[in-house]
């Protein structure tokens, strides 16, 4: 039977440097907005260009990164890593109904945050509109923009995505979002439900 290591004791064989470098490279994308060149990424992750290049092509093969040959960007597939955390976290599962209830009572958005070292990370959100089956955002994210979204459910009714439509506040009223856009979104979400696994 292998001997368990004592806390604080780390052997060289217990550390996978290539994994550490890959994670560091992924995190470097959060330091800037938009696509990055290989040189920018290598510099941000403090890695040799050749190492960064191999890691990027490995991540691209796994679907986590896309490239046009010169610029690299993260893909939505990286969110599966966060999704794994959220699905396995009991705090989120237990508190989501509480967040929804609070948000509905207050008619405002509520949030759940946890500490990650010295940083606060928001991991769940309660929406006052969730019970209605849609979410309406009126100039909250951008001053002159409003949007409406509906959940996209798969065959077993689990929410797997959301689709939305939005417009400038001078062109579309909130009433029009609900009366004209909401039925289109609901129809689209219902149309794909039995095709999503």
C-alpha cells in the first residue's frame, strides 16, 4: 500500500508541470479582451513561445481554443470546466431556489459568491423573472440596450443554454420585447428541445 504524504510535503513526482503550464496559459486569456497572438500569450503566461504553441495546439485539438493561424481565442467549450464545478457544488444546488425566491420577492437580481483565495467569485444568480420562464434586462448591462431571453431545455427538461434577442431602447419598448420577441424565442427554444441530448 502506498504511503500517504504528510500535509505540506510535496515530491517532484506529485506535480505535473505541463498541466500547470496549460492552466496558467488558459488563465492568461482573462488578462485581456479579444484574441491574442502567440507572443502575447507566451508573455502573459510567462512561458517560452514553443511551449505556449504546443499547449495552444493541444487546447485547440480539445476544442478549448480557436485560431485563424495568427490569433488565438478561447471557445465556449472552456465553460464546461466551470460547469463541472457548478454541477458538483452542493452550495449552488441548495441555494439556487433561495436566490430565485429572494429575487422574485425583491424584484431584483440576487447573487451567490464564494471566496477563491483573496478573490470573490460569483457562482450563481437568482432572477426575478425565472418563474415567468424568461429574463428581461432593461438597460442593466448597457445603458441604451434592453434584451429578453428564454431558457433552452433539452429532452429531459434540463436547461442547457439560453437564447435572447435585444435592441436599442429607442427602437423597441419592453412591451414589444414581451409581446413580439418573447413568443419567437419560446417557439425557437421549444423547436429544438427534443433534438438536444
